[in-house]
C-alpha cells in the first residue's frame, strides 16, 4: 500500500485506509468525524501571516486539503499517490489536466471515452491549440499516432460504455520512452478495483460523483499523482481556475469513500450475476463485461483489477434495435433510467441517445456505441432482484419491439 504523510502504515489494507486515511481525530474536541469548515476566509495575525494554514477557501480548505489531511489525502492514500487534487467535477478535472499542456501539444486518446471528455477534446481543447487523435485500438496504433509534439496519452480502462480494456503498463512503457505522460480515467473501476499508478500511469483521474462518493448526491472530481512538477503545475491551475468543490461536497465525498470497498465488492458481484444472465438470454446480441471469461481482454482484467473483479458497470446490445433498447430501460423496475453511475442504486441508460449523443453516429459506431447498446450500473441491491428485473424487462422490450416491427 502507498505511504501517507499522516502516520498511516504502508502495509495497511484498503478497507482500513478507506476508513482512516485523511481522517485524524480533531485535536481540540476529539471528534472522530471532521467538522465542516464553511468559512470562506481566515483571520491573519499580521499582514501575510494567517492564524493557521488557510487564507481563502478557493486556495485551500480544511475539508479538502492538507495540512488537515482530509479528502485529498485520503484519495492519495487509496490511489498509492503522493498527491491528490479535488475539483468541482470530473469534467473540471479533465479540463485542468489539459490546460496544463502548452499550445501546440498533441494527445492520443482511446476512441471510446465518456461523451463529456470527447466533447472537451473536440470542442474546447482545440481552442487553446491542443489537438487530439482518437484510436479504437490504442495498443496497436499508439506508436504510429505519436508525434514529436505528443505530450499525453489518455486512457479509459474500462472504456465508457463498451468496457474495453487497455494494458496500462504496455502503453506507459512506450509513452515514457518518449517523455509522454499517461493519464488514466479510473472512474469505472474506483481505487478499490484498480490502481493505475501501480501499472505505470502518471495521473489517475476520477469523477468522484460516481463510485468514490457513491450516493448520487455530490458532483466532484479528483486527480492523483506522485510527480512534484505535476503537483506544482496542477495546484497552480486548481487555484487560478478555481473549479474547486465546496467544503460540504468534500465532507460528503470523504464520508462515502469510507465504504467504497464494501460497495465496490457488492456492485461487482451483482454485475457478474447480471452479465451472466444477459449472456445466456436469447434476446441479447453481445455483453461487454470484463468480469466474465467471454470478455476478449479478460487477461488484462486479471492482471490489473483486484482479484480479477469486473466492477459494477456493464453494457449489452439487445435484439430489436433502438426501440428495444429504449423500451428495456423503461420496463425495468429496479434499474432506474438515468444518466450517471456508481451509486448505491442501479441505473440503466442508452448511451447513443443520452451520455454519448453528442458524438457523431459514425464515430460512435466505430467505437462500438450502437443505437441498441444499453449501459447498466449495478448498485448494491440484492442480486436476485436485479437478475429478475433484467430478465423481465428483456422479455417485454423484445416482444414489444417485434410487435411494432422494429429491427
């Protein structure tokens, strides 16, 4: 396990760190849970000499940053990093990482990325002179795509929403030979299932909104890394751009983090049950889930994921086309039709019409995001109920689509 600066032993297991990292007892009251510091400004004893470590809440806040060892310290411990920086959303995290690149820089990215990331790469990054090349097979194509001006390789593994995997170590070895940074979006797996820095990545990013917070009541992001130079650059941008989370959001996310290991295990178990049920159904064309042997990159999951777990996310293509996909999400009773993922409740959505609707159809389908693809986030309900809900919705959706003549 990664060492921390607040006295946590390097050999403590994940669950112990999740509960205790970044959570010292209050030295004044002895409170085991940190209070929420809502103050936006902090008194100074003389000009330039604040009473404590804080001056202004955008720059630092006791619920977010050291030296109070709260949320950012906890994430650093769980991602085996020296540092972590929290932001107001996962998209803000992406924006700050890219803003750290000089104009004229080039990025190589997997094609199958979150729609918001694709939107930023194609609509915003170009505005400050950063170009992005997308690859559906980044391991095969990365060396051909790298240019002299390539500064960063962006990976989602598993990818969103087709659950494709990337061998992080393989990409990192190629990138580092050329002085290129590797960023891994670890949102789908969470720090419990996968630690990209252990496999050679330079920066790991998360939408904290998802598994880390885990209760669908916080919008937040985080980046973790160990480089001193990255700490200097990204900390400057965190303060200068100001896309920071509120103290209350930090407090809530830290609270959620304490049960991440329990939730991630249960979600992964449930997703495995659902994936196997889908795979056995005559109504399903194909299933994307790295936790089962039929996944074409199962060996990477065994290598990179804790105990070869598949996580709580999966997707599948349903017979009956777009109509059946839409109906399936309406017929489920436990899975709620909604965007987002990683909460205690199970969700389902149709990426082509929802999270990835902003990507042109041809590009979507090249990445495997067809109109009949359904993405599912398995929560922590009882697996028996989720299994029954999925099979019932499949029967109803396919029957209705056939009746209407859809294909």
